[in-house]
C-alpha cells in the first residue's frame, strides 16, 4: 500500500509540473507572439526515417490508391513486326534463328502433348500457348550458370539449354528413362545438368527458393543470378511478398519474372488485386521493376539481359512483369 501511494504521489507531482510548464509556455506566447515565429515550421523539418530522410508537412495527405497514369509497357516491335526504336539489345542472326526455331518447336510440342493428354495417355499437361516468347527469349538472355526456378509453364528454357524432346517425353510418360524416376507428375521437369530446379505444383513456392539461391550465389561471389517464373496468381500468394522483401533487404541477385495474362487458372486479376498489375508491387518492396510486352521477343530478351546485369553487378533484385 505504501509503495502504491509513493508511485501515485510521484506521478501527481510530475503531472503538476507538466501542467505548470504548459501554462508558462502559453503565457510566454501570449505576451510575445514573435516567439512563436522563431519556432521551426513543420515543413522545414526532416526526420531520419528508415530508408532516407522524410520531410514533415502540416497538411494531411493520403497516398492515392492508384496513380493517374499507369505504368507503361516496354516494347521493341509493333503489331506488324516493325521496329519502333533502337533501344534494345542486338542479337545475332544465329541467335535470332535459334530463338524462332525453339518457339516453333515449343508450340508444336504443346499441341502434340496436349492431344496426348486429352486422349488419356498421360495424366496431366499444361501448355505455354501464347507465352513462347517469354520462355525462349528470357532463356536466351541468360547463361548456363544462371539458376532457373520455374513454375509449370516454362519448358522453353529447358529446350533452349539442350533438354531433348525425348527427355521431355520420358518425363511426361514417367518411364524408366525419366530423370525423376517417374516420381513426379507430367511436366514437372527438373535437370541438375541444365541448372533447372524441379517444378512444383504448389503455386509460388519456387519464388522464395530463388531468392535463397541468389543469396548463395552472391555469398560465393559467382558471376550468375537466379530467375524465377510465376503467373499473376503467384503474385497473390504470401510467398511472393515474402520473397520480394527478403530479396530487397538482402540485396540478392534474382530476377522475378511474372507472366500476367489476366487469369490465374479461372480467377481473373480483377478478383485478385486492385493495383496497377504486378509491376507496382516491386516498388513497394524496394525492387527495381519494369513492364514488358510478352509477345515481343526482342523486348523480353533486352529486358532480361539488362535485369541480369543489374542483378549481378549492382547486387539487386529486379521484377519484370510481362503482359
């Protein structure tokens, strides 16, 4: 009881002192208004806020839920295949022809295996129809030392790196020649030889894995980065947000490549988020970001190559949203 009274009396004396100080301050201002003018205004002061200094302002301002102008989309070719500008990475004729051949091969392969699945010969298959440029052009911009963490619509990078059609068939049919010994669903490819991590059906789990691998490459001072592919649905998973924050804080050399085609299986983006696509989410986490035309192979090749250089030389993550 005595201790409680002591604390109460101490608190009471402090409160009385504060009230007395407030009255003296108010009295001083009333007698000499010019004193108030000598006090620094709020908009003249700054605070050492995490990430940099921030200016104080006397107005109440809420950040708008969306900017008036949407993030533009980078492209090199117009709808007729004509060059719009020269601000892209030049590719040799040999690489260009190989890219084209791989895109055609990927489309034919999808057609055959999709029909095989519909006939009941294999249990599962997902196509990359309309995303051939994303698959092949991005793979062409990488090196064999770069580690790939795919979703289930990226067989293109495997084809580019030398994985044969026979090896793809072995995996889809789960025969004895399959690298995974038949223990995976069809199209869940994986190849240590080609630096291509095994596909997992669980959406977006590969995204934080790619960040961990990138951080390891950085610690080992390797001249390489990791890249992870996912769809707009993957950006709605918690793993995506955790991965972007982890990558930004740890300055990991990783490329996040989001295929935003407007649908996550049967869920439209309008039911997933209200933001300006996925590209703006990168900025929120402090990740350099760009939006690219997903049907423009030259634009994708240029963006991924530039992102790779930034990731390795500047030790930073980069987000690419392809539309």
